[in-house]
C-alpha cells in the first residue's frame, strides 16, 4: 500500500474532506423526495433518513423514508401510467425512450460517477466503468425492444397458432448498494423494453444516483412509468414484495432477504427474478500465464473492494506454481492503494458502511481463531487520514478449512481464501462445495483444461482468463442459492413478459 507520505496525515485528511464537500456540492441530486407519478413528493411517514459518505463519515444527504402507504401510491401511479399511456407505446417509442435515457446519463457521466463514488465509496475509476455500463445496458435494451418478437407455431392445416409477449403491467424492483445505478439499469432496461411500468426501491445505503437519474430523465419517461420509493428494507422493500398489484418482482441482494422476497411473492403467485449471493471459485492451472493470472486474481477479488456478489473469493492454485504465484499475488495485493476513492490512483475505497466493516472483520476474526495463515491484510489500515472511513485492507487467507464459516459464507469484502490443489477431481469437488453458484473463473493456457473446468463448475457465469467482465448481452445469474433467472441479456426481457398463445381454427 502506498500513499503520498510527503504530506502529513492531518493535511491529507483535510484535503479528502474538502474534496468530498466540493464534489458533493457539484453532483448531489437537487431533489431528495420520492418520485411518484412524475412528481417529487414527501413520504407518508413524514420522516427522512441520512445517507453517509463512507470515506469521511459525513452526511451526504437526507432522503425520504418511504413506507407501505408510499408503495401503495407508487403502485397506483404505475398502473395509471401503464393503462393510460405506456401500454400504448409502440416498440419504436420504447426504444427511443431507452436510447434517450442512455444519452442523458452519458451526457452527465462524470457527475454520475462522482456521485456513485461519494455514496458507495467505490474508486472513481471503477465508478466510471459502472456508468459506461449503465449507458450500454440502456442502449442494448433499446435495441432488444424492437427485436423481441412472438412466434408462429407450426402444427397442421387445421389451425394457426401465434404467441405474443405481453408485459405484466406493473413490476417491482429492489436494488442493492454495491452497484447502485448499474443494478437499477440492469432491471429498468428489460422491464421498460418489455412495456412495463415500474416501482423501484434503491438500497437505503445508496439512494442518490437513482434520484439523479430520474431528475435527468424526468421529461423523457412518461409520468408514472418509473416510480422511485427510497426507504429501508422492512418498511419499503417488504410492502413492495408483498403488494397484491405487483405482477413481477426482481430483487438483487442477500440470499436471506431473497428468500423472504420469494415467500412474499408466493402469496400472490407473483413471478420473481432473484440475483443473490455468491462464493465463487477461481481456479489456477499450472500452465496459466502467471503474470496475467495474478492480475486477473486481483481483479476477481478486489474489484469494487470485494463488494461483488460474483467476487472470486475462493482461490484454488495448483501446487506446482503455488509458491511463486502466492508470492506474486501477495506482493500485488500489498501494492494496491487504499485511499480516497475520488483520487485517480486509488485501487480500493472504503466499504459502504461501518456495519459492513464489522461484518467483514468478524469473518476475518473467525478465520484467525481457526489458526489460518494470513498472507497479507486482515485488518484496517493504520493511516490516520483514513481513520473516519470504512476501510479494510486487501486480505489473503491461507491454510483454512474449507468448511470454515469464512469460506462457506459470503463476506462481501476484500477477502480471499486460498487453497492448493493437485488432483483435478478433488479440487473440483471442493470448488463446487458451497451453497452458491453465481460465478467461477478458470485461468489456463490450455483449451482442454478450460472447457473441462467450465463444464464441471456449478455456476451461472464462467470467466476464462478474465473476471468481472459484464458486457450487455451476456446473460448473468446464478445456479443453486445464487438465484433464479438471468439479467443483462435478451432473456431478461422474457422474464418481464408473459406469453399469450392464440390458436385460430382454420
Ligand atoms: P445487504 O445485506 O447486502 O445490505 P440486503 O439483501 O439486506 O443486502 O438488501 C438488498 C436490498 O433489499 C436493499 O434495497 C434492502 O433495502 C432490501 N431489503 C432488505 N430487507 C428487505 C425485506 N425484508 N423485504 C424486501 N426488501 C428488503
């Protein structure tokens, strides 16, 4: 870890605070209300809550604490917009709307990236990737809006059978805090392309970028077609997932809450798409290009400070290269700069909240108590300039039992457990020996190894010689307890439509 030692910690801390205050003044959304029926309104609760800057600990903004009555209002507004306006939108009009949404975000991409960095703590260089992907996903789904067609089914001469892909009407979406605007775009894109109106709830930790989006597209999206209710999970998320007039629910977050959302949905037979936790294996074969493999491993676990549901958090390195690979990996991890996320040179920012730091540190303690060996990290940085922030050092843990809680459960932080392997079948059994199945990585120069491992891994997304790459059009979603359904691809639009079959007798 290297920070600029030429100035004192006090000076650097004060520079961080000034930079954050000034950036916040430039990029915070003007409106902090709920966005319902195209209006900025107050919550029925009469209450607000604060969203904090995880780098400085300061309050960034107060937003409305939405409750069940607000969800009711938003669902009514969405149905009115669907019935009166959006159900008449042609596919060409939906395409034009989504394209314009992409253009509006692109026009302000630096402001959106800065806002995301302030609210979530992600490094600005990574926040820019998020915003480019937001633009790309809106454009992709603008295209899909025109290409998502029904079928004519051949039977015999006695009839003609056709199918239509009809929207559900009003859908509910619940968003996590790790990629706030990108996760919203992953859900809004296909829902709007399919012709639905939406009620969407951002995470309480990071509500600001979605509010800013609605400010920017207020004149693009017809009133009531997208409604945003900020608020806590229990107060606003739960009423959304149990609402009888929501016809489809999409949720990204923890497996525990995903299961609750699914149970609520069951009451009204509401369709669900769930993108949940992960504990993804990354397998290094002895023939891997070591230099590239080390860099890919760093990306796999430390991108977004490890706050990625698909993070490559369990590393399996072949014994023939173990020593050299782990030496290089630990060196590379130690070179990562943990610093103010608004600085271009920063590799890791703070975690999103103090609660998330405690959560990560408690897993680190569990590993420590089991006598695991720490190759690097395992603590909070000893840098007074970062003392008010939610920082955790990049951590690599070795010699830990695969059944340990820290290995089996999702940590959602910059922590990777490392295992050595020699026998392929034994390694693959361990790689698949978790409840999750979101993603996996394979690092090898041998195409047979790559194909074999990709086939054997129980996961929805396999990256070969790359990791955390999310181009629009590539389906994303999990096996096992990592979820149901796929996002970011044409298939996602299927999840927002219902098939109507029409059988004409001839
Ligand atoms: P994390 O544990 O990482 O914060 P959660 O799964 O708790 O992730 O949160 C993801 C999203 O789900 C957030 O928008 C949160 O407000 C929402 N949420 C939390 N609890 C519930 C619930 N009981 N019902 C519906 N949504 C919820």
